[in-house]
C-alpha cells in the first residue's frame, strides 16, 4: 500500500507506522530522521537469530499538523511487537531531547508497543526511563506531548508508563493501555487472577472505552487516521502544564479513584458508579453512542495529568 | 546491606524513617540539612496504592520548598501484577510517582536512587530510574525479567541464554549489566559510611541525563548515544 491513502477511511489499527504518521500530519509534510536508508539496525538481534528492520520498528521525524510544526514518533507494532530496543528507544529519546531546541507546538507519540524488547531488555528499560525524563523536560518547557493509542500491539509495560507521562492521550476502542499485559498476569498469578483468553475481559479492563470513562485518556476516537488527526489537533490546544499544582491535582484525582472504585471487581461496576445506566451495553456500543456517554461523565475530562 | 544497616550508616545521629507494608518514608539529618527517604523494602511489589503513598510523600517534600534532597531506597519486586491494579490504572499511578520524582528534581530537590536489593520492570522505572543519580550497593539485583521468564518468551533454551548472558550485558539481569547499560551510575562501597558517599553524590550531580554516555563508555549500550544524537542533530538542522 502507498503511505498516503484516504485518511477518512484508513483504519488506524490496520495501518503501518509509516501510513499512520504520513496521513496523520498535513499531506506531504512528514520528513523522517535517521530513516531506513541510514540502516540504523539493532546490533543485538542477530545474537538471537532474529531478523532486523532498517528502522528498528520506529519512525521519527517532523511535519506540520493543522499548519503547526510538530515532531512525531510512530512505533511499528508489527516488528517485534513495537518493543523498545536500544535503537528504537534512542530514536525516541533523541527526538524528545531535540524538542527543547526546536520548540515545536507538540511532540506526537503514536504508541504501538508491548513494552521492553526482552532481547535488549536493559537498553530498552533504560531508554524508557530516559524518555520519561525527556518528556517531563519538554512539558516543563511548555511543549505538549500527545500520545495516540490504537494499534495492534496496544500500549503495554513501560509504554504504559510513558503514556502516563504525556500531556494528553487519545485512544480508540482497540487502544489497550496497561503495565502488565494479560498473558503476563496469567503467567505469574494464574488464570483465576486473569484469564488472558477472555478477550471481553481484556477489553473491559484495559481497552480504550474503560480508559476514556475513567479519565485515563482524554479523547476517544473511531478507528480512523482522520479521527486521530482531529483529536491530536484538539488536544494540543488543551494540554495541561507540568508543575506542582498539576501533580497535586493528579494525586487527588487518582486517590479519589482508588477510594471510590478500589473494591470493584469488574469495569462494569466502575461504569455503573460513574452513572452509566446500562454498563453491560458499553462494550458493544457504537463509537458515536459511546462518545455521547463519555461526554456526560465528569470524571473523564480533567487537567490533572 | 539491609535497610536498617543503610539507615544507620546514613544517619549516625538517628532518623525518623519507618517502613509500613513494605513502603519506606521519613527523613533524617544529613550534614545540617534534611535528607528525605522514600522507598520500597522487602522485595515488595508496587501497586496502585503503594505508588500513591510514595508520590504523596514526594509532593509533601516539594511543598516545603527547602530544596531538601530525596533518597529513593529500593528493594522491590516488579509492579504488582493483578487485575485490580490494571483496572484502576496502574500505568497512571506509576507514571504519577515518576513524574513527582522528576518534578522534585527539576525544582531543586536532588533525587538520589539507591538500589540495595531487587527491583524490576515497572516498579524500577517508577522509582529508582526516575532519579537524577542512581547508586547501587553490591549484591543489588535489578532486572527487567529473570532468565527463566526470558527463556519462556523468547523460546530459547535457558542454558543457551545463560551462556549468552556471560558475554552480552544488554539483555541479562543483574547489577553489573545495569551498570554497563548506564542505568546505574555508581556502585557504593559498603565498608565506608554511606553518609559521606551520598553527600558526595549530591555535591556532584550530573547537569543532564548522562546515562547513554555511560552506557556507551561501559559497553552495555554501544549505539544508543550516537543514535539519539543523530536524530536530535537532524531535528535541529531545520
């Protein structure tokens, strides 16, 4: 498929990282840094007899969004699950560090990741820590960092922590966000704690609808590149500051969540307490109907992030 | 060293640091000023509740605005792996704790990590790895994932991984490999008073994130620094 198609119909979930970023930004404006021609490939994967990618599973560069200059990074979930290896992580870190000098209107992170690439675990883990520090540096300098989550690999492990560091997040229904993935919980704690084959349970617990209703994400998109583009344009305008007042507000917001919902066993119990009349109907609800309901949940929208 | 040994070596005049449910909070006198301590003891997993307890302690320190340093002492498990924690937004709670430490550091409170036991994955990222300088004591065991679990995920035989781990620091668990990656800045000497060694770290804070330079110099992350610099260079060359 060519990189640029019709963003109105192009599925975010199905698209590649390159298609997402090319169609998210203003047409023809994306310019890649350290692109595939530079052959920046993992020095470690050959030890494991694993194939490499010319971009190590992440595309970084600049362009414009609604006419404003932005930096953007897009993870490719189809290469090693979009996981953070040494080069993959370093490309994101370099982009974020440059933001302090380039001063774009925003840095966009198109998450699609299972977390740390185990074959390069120490490098990936350290890069995640470097990324979080660089995001807070950028935010403190007044640059919005916007996360977009709706890819096939979701946003797991350290990716979930990075997402929690962003100024704003947009998700689609497929946009799962969590630290421990379903298989990790099941492997370590047993199927009675979390049955990873129960897909409905996975969506209810980690999926975009639950994250939007509880205010873990700031916008909910239908699964098209055009919807994510509009969400990103809107979210840049409303990004919260990074200061003590914001963190105090976030402390209060998260404490209130634990206090109210700490005894809930299932997401549907939380949704009921949030005032949703028929929580069992939420998973099958259309995007439009869901957005209407989410707009009525006061806890879903805030500046405490 | 145990936490009690560490606190005795740090605060010869006594201290007010306590442990409850594996969470460490309090402070003690350090060379005429206050050193705050937050942390995790006893290989305890870090869940939503613990993360918010620790972040509240960090925010309390910041409100005082006296620029007092914060020691983040860690002997933890990984993040708490449970349905409840993920349902309640563990990623937000862990990120919130990391953000609190990163903002404290930006606001002039030096943040010093001290890993003296185990730590892994999300718990490690949200605590020790969110400090300005991360020190370790010999015997510490930071990891992303233990080798038997890596073997399960990568479908490689454990014996082969153990063999590879001897020559390849980039994926293998353990303190030496995290030092090689640049994640751990320095290993302290347990035979010398920690008091002086921590004061030395506070006096000599790196002005920016030097972990990729350390990883390059020590060979554990041979290319990260150059790649980050190349990307940043192309971004700046508008």
